[in-house]
């Protein structure tokens, strides 16, 4: 049986029959060509394939070569561990022997440069992945929400010392911030200003009436200036949040349209962020997806023996948080199973939107709501069960006593 040995080095590729060299190729761009071969591309070994046609078997030192050559109908085997170790230990000598480099010093410098360039290329490829940008975007969005809420609360409390009635009349913080920024003192809140904010006429009348009867104290110029700056920051951050939400929508539409269709863009992006990446989420079972975001509750349940959590981030989904308590776990389970399928379609198949998943999920939720309309009967708690078992007579002990009495009678 004729056997060819194909050896992949960092800077080139060789093929041997016994100890005779039948093919060699030095890479022009080592990190690019080596990476392509590792990823299963045959572009840089197309001229090797005709050389191997006359051999019954091909043995390789790298498992990534197996898939490439098997696709060309070769009988391919991986070299033994001892043979691979021998090649690795004598790599420099073999590269020089096969004519891929002239001297040891030049080869050492070449391999060092190869390692640096390959690492840089991998870092660049990783940093360009869109799902990592999605993770950063949604984390920034959540942090923006916290900042906006914190500053908004401070503005309401501070401006409330001057115009407390406005806090009860306006719930929208952006409208509230616009009034604070444009008016400052309550005496400057005019009908024209309120009309520009597109408030209803009835609301405008109520605010103007509150201005005339306000019990708040006077506002100093310094406080007014500081409040205007804070209000401007809230408005600016809100605009940034809107743009960021649009970015997340677009990224989810590109990366995971099926996941977005089931979960909405923001919740889907938060799930990806918690998992670490879209690929990691696709590798998770549905049971893990169901409790992502509830890790503390899960570990507490494992430690104390209490009931485990039924959902984590999935509670943000309308079908879960709007459902009665006794239905939430079942709906979260159905939702997580469809998420697991959707994200795998997005990652491995790169398929377009499939509405059948959402239709199946909707039918399943309707079935759950129909079957479990009423809450289940309360089960006996662990403590109550323990008490009832403690009160229950020990029948086995009674049986032993009767047996002992029977033995005594037989002896007498």
C-alpha cells in the first residue's frame, strides 16, 4: 500500500513518500495561508491534491487537513501521537531539511514574526465580530438607563423644592427636563413653551394653574443654572439612548432575525450579552437559557434546598411577566425551547426569518393558558410533611415487638 505523509508547518507544507520529498510549498503570507488551511479551506493546497492521487492512503499531522482531503475522496488518517511529537520536537531541523528555510537563525525570526502576526490577526477578527459589538451596545444601553434614572430623580427632587406640583402633573421625564431647561423658574413656564412640547390643552391649563398657586420656594440663579445643565444632560442622553436602540435593532436584524422575532431586539441582545456571544448562546441547552440571569437564585436553591428559579431574563418577555404565577414557569420553558432552536438557525444555518417558530410558540402559550386557567392546589410543604411523618406511628417497631412476644411464648 502506497502511503503519503503530509506535514503542515507554520511557514509551509510538505508531502513525503517514506523519506522522499514529493511536494513542498513555502507560504508567501504564512499567517493568512496557515489560518485558511486550519479553517478547512483548500485554496492554498489545490496544487497538492493531484500529487496525492496515486496513493492509497494519506497520513497528516494536523486534524484540520483530514476534512479537506476527505472531501477530495482520499483515505486520510491522523499520524500517531508519537510521530506527531517527533515532528514537533524536531520541527526546526525538518523545516531546514525540506528546504523551507535556509538557516536556523532566519527560521527562528520567521516563526517569531509568524506568532506575533497570527495573534494580531486573531485579535482583529475577534474584535470585528458583530455580536461582540451588540454586547457592548446593550450593556451601554442599560448603563445609560441607570444614569438617566439617577439624574432624573435628582432633578425632580431639586426642582420639586421650587415647583413641587409639577412632579405630580408630569410623569414623562423628557418633557419635565425640557421645561426645566427652557424655563428655569416656574414663572417662565408659558403656554407657548408647553404647546411646543405637544402637551394636551387640559394638561397645559393644569400646569398654569399650578404655577399661580404653587407653594414652592424661590429658585436662586445658581440653582437654576445647575438644573438647566442637568436637564440638558438628560435630554442629550435620551437622544443617545434612542440612537443606541436603533443600532441594537439593526444588529439583531442582521445577526439573529429569528431570535429577535421571538424575544424582541432588546431582550434578545441582553440574552446574548449574558451568554457572552451568539455562538455561546447557540451551544446552550434550553434549560440553561431559561434561567440565564437568575444564577444567584439557582445557587441559593442548590445550597439551601429551596425551590429553583423558573425564569431569569425571560421574565422581561410580555408573555411571561403578564401571566399568572402558576403559568410563568411553563411559558418560560416553552419560550426557552423556541429560543434554543431560533438562535441555532441564526448561527449555524444563517437562515432568514422563519415565522413558523413564533406561530408554534403562540399556540403553545395559548394551550398553557387554556389548560392551567385555575391555580393548582397548594402542595404540602416540606416542613408540614416532616411534622406529619414525625406524628405517624412507627409500624415497623410495633411489628418487631409483636414478633419478640411471639418468640417468648414459643420458648415457654
